[in-house]
C-alpha cells in the first residue's frame, strides 16, 4: 500500500512539473506582453537566464513600451531581481540584474480596496511604474520559483554612456547623486538639462559629500538657467529630503510635507510635490514646493515653487529630480516670478502682458501686494466668449485683473486665524470674501470675488514685493447659476440645505429666468437658532416645506437681476409717497414696496422688513442667471412657523406669510458718494 502512495506521489510531482510554465511561457499567455517577449528574445543571454533561475520580474505592457523612447538594449535586466517576491512581500528596495546591480525602489500606498488575493488593498509602485496585475507564478526549468508583475510604465535605468575610448568608468556604472552631479554629461544631462553650475556651487561650499549620503533619499537639482548668487549651504540642504524616496506618481493626491535636510533648530524647511494636470498626458506637470516655516534674515518664510523639468532619475542612494529654479530663494518681484515659472501661471502672465502691460509694471514697482493668480487649469473652466470680450475692452480687463490684487501683504495664516473676512481689492468698490473649512483637520481656504468661488491651491509664494496665492478659478467671470452658487459657497450652505425642501431651489437652475436673491448667511441662521430655537428646529427638520417656501420667497425678486446700485437708483428716481421713495417690484408672489431710507452708517446697505434691519454683507455676487446679495439677518418672525391650532395650521400660517410679503420691504443705503 505504501509503495502505491509513493508511486502516486511521484506521478503527481511529475505531472505538476510537466504542467508548470517558465516565466517566458507564462508571459506568452498574455497578449499585452508580446512586445516585452520580443525584446527579451533578441538578447543573447537573457532568455536562458529567465528559463533557468528564480526571479521577480516587472513586465511593462505593449502600450508602455510603445510610449518609451529610450534605448531598449539591456533594458529588461533592470526589470529583474534574483529573488522571487509576491507583491505583498516586496521589500523596500531590490537589486537588479543590470550591470552594477542598481536598485529598484518599492512604494506602497493604501487604497481602501478589499484584499482579494493578498495585494489589492495597496497600490504598489516600482520606481515610478505602477503594478497593475500582480503575482503571476511560474517555475524555471530547474524548479526555481518565478514571479512576474505587470507594470504600466517602462522602468528606466540611469545608464552611463561610453566615453571617447568606448569604456564607462566602473565607479559610474551605478551612480549615486554625487556621481550624477559630477559627471552629468555621462548620463545625457546636457544643454537644457545641464546642471554644471549647481555642481560648481556645491563644490565651492564643500558639500559634494552631502549628495553621496547613503540610504534612500530624494534630491532636487536646479538646471543651469535657474542659478543665482543666493545659494548657500542651507539652500542646498533645502534641496534634499533624507530617508525618503519620492517618485512623482507616488505623491499624487497627497498634501504630505517632508522634512528637508535644512530642518534644524533655527531654520525649518519642508518639501512637498504636487501634480498639475493638463489637457493631455504630455501637458501634465509636476512641481516641488519648499515651505520655509521658520526663517532667518537670509531665508524668507514662505513657499517657493519650482517645476520638475526632468524627474524620476534613479540613483544608488535614491532619486533625483531636475527643477527649473532653486527652492527657498524668493523672486525679486511678483512679475519676475510669473516670468520665471513656466507652465502653471503662464496663461495669466500672458493675459496681463498682452492686454494690460501697466499691471505688469505695477507688480514690479509697488510693494506689499497680494496677488491671487489663476492657474492654467482655471482658464479651461472660464466662459471663453466672456473672457474674450473682457480682454478686448481696456476698462473691463483692468477691472478683472485688479480684482485679483490687494494693496497689502496677506498670508494664508492671517486668513485662517480670522476664520472668515473680507478684503478690498484694487478694483474700485469690489471686495474678496474669504472662508476657511477645516472640517477634515487640514484648513482649506476659499474666496469669492465677482461671483466666482475659488480655492487657494498653493498659498504663500513669497517675493520681495509681495505674496502670491495660486487659485483654481478666474475671479470676476461667473459661470454658475444661482443654484450652483448656493450649493458651492460655504457661507451659504444653510440656506441651500433649507432650499432643497420639496425641490424649491430647482427653479434657480434655470438660465432663462433672472433672479435677485437676498440670501441669509450661515451666521444669520445661527442667530435664528439662538433667538427662535423652536422655529429654527421646525424649519430644518424638513417637515414644513410650505413655511420654508414663503420665507425664502420673501427674499427673492423674479424677472430681474438687480445690483444694489441699480436698486438704489431705481428707488431714488421713483415717485415719493409719504416722504418715502418707493417702487413696486414683482416678487415671486405678488408685489411689494421696495424703499430706500437714509442710514447713518456710511457705505453700507440694508434691507428692512417688519422692524428687522438686515445688512448686506456681500453685495453683487454675480451669477449667470441673477445676482445674490448676502445679508446678516433672516427676514422672518416666529409666527411664520406657527403650526399648531386650528387657525394657525400650515394653511393659515402660509396665508399669514403671503400677507407679510405685501408688507413693506425696505432697502436702505448710506448717502455716500465718492
């Protein structure tokens, strides 16, 4: 009996060996890897190695190889490690089969997905290539385990080119960052990618050994065109992130900041990278930011932004990225920064340069300015016809550009510490209104100007004459309906939530109608919560939409999109009745008297109803189908939401509300003329 089991075991073992496939045979079953197999088979040695030994292989798809324009000879030696690993077991780095055994670096990022076969709960990157299909098991002809993983990019090695006599110095086969810095021409870093000036400065400061530091590090090296005389030891240290390997794709979507080598007791510099998407993959750019959170007399506090012009160069001690300007060193002026930073702000710079050159002069000569600069992405979201109309009107383009500028130095910390506030712009009579959302623990600053809500995506880029904040919209060219404005403005979220009841706000989506809406701010509703808690609860519990509708309609004019100046002019020119100037305006239901009265506070606007005086705290928020004026009080009384008793049920309360709309709504402003 035991002999039978032994024979059966031998047969099963033989059967398994007969059925097992080598790495190349397993790859051949996947049509998307045919190009990789063809390249491997052209090599004299590699096919036999892959049949004989155990390996971990990272195989790029046909599509990835088609996009790769580098040399393919010996390429796949850099995709092989001689120990088989499943994805979930991969170490932080692997030595490859390429001459000099250069490293591959592994990055794991949790993705929130369930783990089905042990690896799907993480995204795995090999240098800058992502594993898209993992844990394909094979076996060599000698019985060694083999594993291959499919990746979406070619993993490009850093290979030295032969010198004049045809040989590569052995020390430069597997370079660290210092070797790359010393002999950039060996690695094709010439012309627009030349870094010889930076190497010279590093040598002068006796800091070359810093770029030979062992371990896994990230180095940012400015190209020659970017250099200036302000680079000192601390600035060079600010270009190095120790003990972290940061490839561009591995930091997408994160706001994590890493400590640079210039993070000391007195000087503290953080580094982070960000992706700026373009319309095509070729137009996508990556940027690195230095954030000097604690500066000194020679190093200004704030951000400096540089574009990565050639990234993801693997070296023995980490990864190198070439950048278009030094980190930590502030530009001489706002306009010089816009000129230097190619890509992210180029369209805003060209708009200013071509259509309002006086503005460019201002950003050189004047000090203590703040510029909210729309990114190139912001230009893709604007109404092109409206922008074109403004560009060709000297007065309008001046107003638009001035809406993005403050006559004072305003940092992100000042905005956050004050939570919400407003600032006068250089566009006469127009303000920016700020809001801070720290719901997720990371403060996000938004601003509204000329009917457009924008978010600050990169704050506190410091220059010698001011500060730049990059924003994701162009201010002053609204593209939202009144509905969209209410739904996206953090200051108006309570009114929007209330207006959802029974779809009341659906009408505000229409681009065929015009609306003038006095919208209570969140603070106005919070005041109702304090003073009329029972009424507030009834309104927001969602069971009394009839009452909600009448209260909201009391704040709305349909058929017109009136600015406050237009309302004031309309009222002043109307027929005098009993000492009060008035004009009947069509509301959602019936007509009301719209009145202006003299107030003692200069430059402020009010609406009045039933003894309630509400101040307009954000006037003339333009939308494509109307105008919103934000007010600091709700025009309502407790009786508007009385719902008990026979005569005061919903129908009776609704009639009371309707009659209330016929009561005078007063509009007042100070007599203040410039």
